């Protein structure tokens, strides 16, 4: 059984959330390794100085996330050393600049792969979605425009015939919806216009991998540069 000494006490914000965080920390730092049995419910409750119901709920949440595995009559074991839901939560709460840096990485590679693997039907779909996206509306309709923009970029990722990349981008795009809205609502940031997006489609149509990657990077690059200048000015 992993060491249980000197386990920090749960903070009094949300006892269940604190217990989850502390258990997760033991796992992420390697103190409790994959395959190891964690302390029993009563022991955890004493170490965290919370009730057994709190521990039971924390274990339930982590079991649902596949981080822990409860074996009836045996104990609870570490199944994963990372909590996928927590990782995605951290991604969703990252800074605006971090979001756009990750977006640049994902969209650049997605466009490159789309150019290499696209079908004729893929190109037709991209052209349809790009036409529906249009240019940013000058007055109102921003939320609907962002939805159309996301649909276009998700479709580019799907053209690459890589399910993992497509699903990761789709999750990221939806979870960062608020960041996209913040950027577009801030007139101080440059706007990735329709012409910039059309260059991505043109390169994908021509199977120009380098050109598609460059066009995708050019969409996000000016926003990243502007955010960098804003951070420098505020430092």
C-alpha cells in the first residue's frame, strides 16, 4: 500500500472538491502509482479530516473518471495517473493567449493533414461551411457567427482522417468558445477575416500541405502577436 503519512488536510472550501484534489495530487505526483491500492475509506477520512461520506463521494467521482477502480471486497486501486476531465478543465481555464497558442498548434497541423488526406467531398463541405461562415457581422449575431466559425475549423480537422486530432480539436473549440468570443469582441485584436480562411481551403484543395499550414498559422498569428504586445505593455 502507498505511503499515507503527511497527507495534507482538506481545505474548507468544498470538502468533496478538496478531497478530490488531494487524492488526485497523490496520484499525479506518483506517490500513489497505477495499480496501487489506496488507503481505506476510514483511513482517508482520518488523514483528510473529513467525513467518510465526503471520502466516499470523492472516490465515486474519481472512479467515474476512470482514475480509480473500486473492487468490491478488495479495495480501491489507482487506474490512471492522470484525470482526463481535470486536464481538460485546466485547458478550458487557461489564459486567452494560451488558448490561441494551442489553437495555432492544432489548426496548423489539422490543415496540413487535411491537405494531405482530403477527399473531393471534404473540399465541397469546407466550401459550404466557409460560405455559411461568411465574414464577421458588424452589428450583433456574434454568438451565431462563432458557432459557424467553429463548425468550419472542426471540419478542417476532420478532413485529416485522424480521429484523435479531430476529437481533441472539437473539444478544445467548444470549451474555448468563451475565449473566442472575448477575442472577437475586443476591437483591439485583429480579426481573422473570410479571405484568410479562404486561403486555407484553397491550399487544402490544391493538396498544398505547407501552404495549408502557413495559411492556418496566419489566421491566429496576428492575434497572438497582439496579445503578446498587450501583455508586454501591462507588465
